[in-house]
């Protein structure tokens, strides 16, 4: 299936305006593993005929890593630049597969004048299934599989989105098993706050190894995530225990796209 990914400038050139802007994010644009999550979401958007577009080369980092690392000036520069582009296209609704982008666009851009309706991709996919636009096959490839969901910090505790990803996993006819630290008590994977981009500090265990241990205690077939950074950290954790052949780490969008045979 070929993917159709129009840009905002192409649509504007035709005098059209999409309903939704898909904010891809740095990870989803440049990281080879995260690109698969981007493609899975595009397949879902194409299949359900969602009228969407991306910014393409006009998209810049939201500024989240700079802000978390303490560089407020760089964050505001990035944000103002992005807001100028978004407002230039009269963007109203944004979907993103990255909780860091989601949180920043939703909660931190408004104070700089950027007011948009921002949804996480699990929320949009749940909406599409509820509307009957996306149908999952009965007895799909994940039937009977044991899946545990790792809550991304900026999706869960920061924005109270716990149910959408779990509802989607339950629609796969799979068994959803919860880690002892989940939902409001979820443990960070170790990538947030710009920690992804720096060397670990002294200690006796990496936080992603600790988190992966909790997941592996459940003996799952799949560790599901809703964030490209969490995906990287949990994948590294699984490799640390030499379990790559036994446990898959997949984004919820990938699970749904696979289950819908897109």
C-alpha cells in the first residue's frame, strides 16, 4: 500500500485546508525505528480517509528538550517560530504520536499565543474506531497474546490520558496485563527531560533496565508503548536481557495498523 502524505503548502496551493495537522516530531521524522510508527499512523489516516497534512520541511522541534534541559530562551525561540508557521496555515487541530510534542503543543504553546486542539494518536485512533471508520478483524494476529502497556510520563501523569491506549489494546482480543507500577504510579522509562540525549549519571542500574524488568516479570509477548522515546528505551531494555526474540516492543499505532491489516 503506497502512503499518501500531503504537506500543508501543497494543500494551500490547491486552496484546500486539512482537518488535522499530523505533527510528526523529530523522532518520528529522523529515527529509523520511530519512522515505522509514523508510517503506521499514516496508514491508519489514509485508510480512514482522514483529511490530514504534515508541515514537512517547515516543521521544527517543539522545543521540549531545550525547555526540559533548562534553556527557556531556545524553547521560546523554537515555539514562536512554530506558532508563526501554524497560524500562517490557520491550523486548528493537531495529532501527534509523541507525548512530548503533545504536552508542549497542548499545554505550553497557549501561553505564547499558540492555541490549538491537540490530541495524542491513541485518542484519535480510538475516535476513528468508535465512529466505525476503522474496523479490526475478529480473531486477529494478536488474539490471545499477552500485552503490557508502559505509560509515557507526558501522556499519563502529565495529561491524564490512560484509557485510550488500553481500550485499543483490548480491542485486539489480547490479554492486557498491568505492571505493578502503572497509570498514576507509572515509572519513567528514563528518556524524558532531555535525558535521552545525555550520558547516564553514576548509579547501579539504568532506569530503563529497571522498567523493562517490571515488564518482563509478567512474561508478555509484547510491550506496548505510546511514545517513540519510550519505545527506544524499552527496546534497549529488552536487548539488555537478550529477549529480543521473545518479546516485541511495539507502538499502539503499529498494533492497530497490523491488526487492521493495513
